[in-house]
């Protein structure tokens, strides 16, 4: 774990966050700068800097993160109307914290930017 990783500090309870889910492999907490009424970050306890740093042995962990996102979506009642799960990879994609994480977004209609050729 890098000494300056904010998500590692949240996982280790060195920094406060509004944690909404945790188990032995993942922690989910509210984003401090939400882009939607529901904006939860789902992070692995294992420090993995980016999507490109995943290894073969991490395949089960990535599936687990998505299962956690589903559970959190149900808990925040965005499962019926829909939600988005996003992983940014690298600075040009908007990744600010270099600890792999999923953004779960919901609670309002989200723009259909991919259909317009603008990406997610």
C-alpha cells in the first residue's frame, strides 16, 4: 500500500468516509463530490492502481466488486430504474485516485453520452 493512497487510508480507517458496505475483499463508501444523487465508490481492499494493473489472479475480485455494486444499488433503491457503473483508467479518463474503484451512479436519469459519440 502506498503511504499516500487516500482509498487505502479509508479502508484502514485512517480517514473518515461514509462507508455503506464492507466485507473481507471490498469497501464501498459515498463519494465526497457526487456526480449523481447516488454516487458510491466500490474499492477492493487490495491496492491495485489502475484497471491495467489487474492480474489473472484478480479476476474473481473484479467479479466480486460488481456483485457488491449490485448489492449497493439495491440498498440505495436504484436497481429498479437503473444505474451506471464506471471504471476510469488513467488520468486522461478522469482517474484521480490511483486505486482501482468502481463508480456506482444513479438516482436520476443519466445522459446517454455514448450514443452521441462522446464516451462515458
